[in-house]
C-alpha cells in the first residue's frame, strides 16, 4: 500500500517535472484573422505557417488555435460538425501536418481548442439523435419530456434563453448551454466518452501538445435534471433583473461534482502524451468557491485538469489592489505550486488596449510576463491592437442579436476583438490582398513592420519580457512573495529560484512618484516600462521596473 502510494507520488512528481509547459508562454491564434494565404479574405493554416518565423522571434512556446474543424460557422468553429476534419476554408490535413512540423522545428508546440460540451446542430450525431426517439444516438444528447407544456426545468443558457428547445416531431426538448444551434452532448453516456477519447487520440497522434477545453465546467449536468435553486447572493439577484441567468445558483447545470471522474479520464490520456489540459472555467462571482478552485483542485492527486483558464484579470479592475486581490485569492484557493493563468485578452472580450491607456497596456504586459503564472497571450496584444467598431449590420457574431441587454452589457458583440492582425500598412494590413471576412480598422494599431523598426515599441517590449523569462528561471517558475507596503497604487513582488532573486515594482498611480530609497543602477535593471539610462531612485507615474536590487519604497 505504502509502496504503491510512494510510486504514485514519484510518478506524478516526475510527470509534472517533465511537463513541457512549465514556465512557458502560450499565444492564442484566432486563425480566421491571423494570415490569409489564398486571398479569400479568411486566415488559414498555410497563412499561419508563413508567420511562424515572426512567432519564433516573439519567443512564444506554444500556439492555441481557435477551432479548426468543419463547422457551419454559426459560432465560428465553436459549433463543430466533424471532429476529425479540418474546415476547408482553413486548410487540409496536409497543411496541419506541415504546421506541426514547421512549428516544432522552431521550438513551438501546437494546441487545439477541444469543443466537446456541445456540437453543431448540423453534426451528423445530432441529426441522427433528432431523427427519432429510438435512434441509437438519441442518448448522445440531453433529451427530456416537458412538464405539461413547459420545458423540463428552469435552466437557462448562458445567453439567457431557456436551456431547452422543443422538438415537435418527438414531442421532447433538447438541452443547450450556449446557442440553441449548439446542443449539449450527453457526456455521461459511455459511448460519447469513448468518442471523445478517440478524438483526443486522433489529434495527439498528429502532434498536438495540448487542448484548450471549451466550457470545461459545463460537461456534466444533474442526471435528474433538477431545477436550479434561486441565488442567495444579493449582487447576483440584483443583476438578474436584466440577466435572469444570474438569478440562479448553477448547482445542476455546471460545476457538477461528477466532472472529477470525467476529468480523470481526460487527464490520463493527456499525461500519457505529456499534453496540457487548459480548461476554460466559466464562473460568476461566488460560484462554489469559484468552482472548487477553478477545477484544478485535484491537481495534487494528478487527476484534474492541469490549468484553468478564467477571466479574473479581464473582469476585475486593473490596479495594484485589484491584482493583489486576485493573487491572494488564487493562493488561498488553489493547491500550492499550480500556476494561475494570467491572461488579459481573448476572442470573447474587448481587447485590453481598447479599454485602457497605452501606459496601462505596458504595465499589463509586464505583469503578465513576470508574475507567477502561466501567460496566455492573444494575437495582436503584442502590438496593442485595438477592437474595431463593427456596426450591427456588418456583425458576424450572433451573440448581440440574441442577448441585447444595453443596460448590463455595454459592449457585448465579440466581433471587435476578432479582426485581422496588422502586419504592415498595405490596404488590408498585410493580412490579405482582398477585403477581410470581417470589418477592420486600419488605424487599429501600429503595424508589426513599423514596430519591429522601433526599439521602444510595445512589440519590442513584449519580446524583451519574453526573453527575460527565458533567461531567468526565477521569473519563469520561481516562488512569488507579495510585499505589503501600505502604499496605495504600488504593487511589489519578489520572484526567487534557488539563489536567483528578482524584484518587480509597479506604480499604478497616474500622478504620484514613489521613492525607492535606493539607487538602482542601470545594470541592475532587467527591464522597465520606461527606458532607463540613469540611476533609478523613484518610480514615475505608471512606471514599473524589474530589478535585481531590493527596493524599499516610501511615498
Ligand atoms: C466559449 C468560447 C466562446 C464560444 C462558447 C461556446 O466560451 O470561448 O467563443 O462561443 O464557448 O462554445
Ligand atoms: Ca484563406
């Protein structure tokens, strides 16, 4: 018994020690908008291959690709029609093979988006399931009789419709957590689980090094389909007047305890291939201790997801106090030594540089790449790409049409953050030679081409920060200690690994200077948001520094 647990411990420790992602940086590529190779206005895999040299020069270690499978594109790939296929607009299996080959040559891994909470309603599985109550695939989705002429229970989709769609031909309802065009799979069904395992093996064998798991905390629903209870949080109750979804405690439609068993199966497959499971955990404030420390609570036993993708940095205020709170909360909730994912941008939210100043954007970059965490960058953030204004009539994302709640969500459409990368200043920004699939803003950012020439550009700042992480193991995976100085707007933390110690001091005040009570010489500065050629004795407004010398700040 003891021997068994000892061996297990050795095994799990060594597995984690060999994990390729430790201390690494992931870069999310929204493929349709990265680089078009055949001038149809849609970014594609060959286009991405042609930009691998750029990504290597940036220094990122892995790419997470938005979904690449065949899809009716109602939700732009998040509605999958064939898990073993590649969307013809994005490329072919040969292209994908080239991609992994060429990326690996440059030391870059490829990760895929795995969307298994639901499929497209055009997926052959769903068409079969829907065809009759006696179809062998009926049970692959969640079907139920109604209650009288009402849906089976009170569950709501994330878009605030009933979670249930009535199907006249069988007089039953199917369940969906997102768009109604995305019916939820019945992941309790062993046949469906087998299929998911097959899908994972298929792509792992084709060189994929990990998966970003879409809506990973939605996979299991209550087997008895019980009603969710009303919320007991005042703040959620208040929000529910414009967004009824908030009026419930989501006990039975997400964050279910039975997820643990399913995660264990996925984890075994992933670990056998040294692949990363980066699970999207979609929770609102207070939801079951932020879903049992964001679903990786089993990590120490080696059975949960490796890392969880949350939106704390996106939805909370960007300030010294705000960041400190997130770090403290994370430390309290998560098992020790599990890095927190640090990400300020993705394909679902307004870009950070749209809603913040250029100085804040530099601070966020510095924080992302120096704090103890697992950085996930989103294409374009390294050049400060801003959201384009996409008028409703030209919008591609159906979300605002379904969930138009002006009072609550000022900016709900997700098109603005999905527009083409700005490579150069040609008519279509070097993305394509024709009008891109989605409207874009020519002034959205200073192009890669221009920023490469400018030593002080944001792009060169990102490159510097990423290379610092590579050179200093303390930044990549060292221990982190937060310093409570009592000074408002100041965040200071120390990173240490063996005898290497690095300090990061960040002044978030737009007006105040903060004295460091020490002379930091330029040789002791690894990087600063403001280029520094003389001794640094105080931090200017919105200035941050990474240094090997201990600061002891006062106002
Ligand atoms: C996730 C994705 C989002 C998608 C949704 C449904 O939240 O990030 O883009 O629309 O799941 O798959
Ligand atoms: Ca194309």
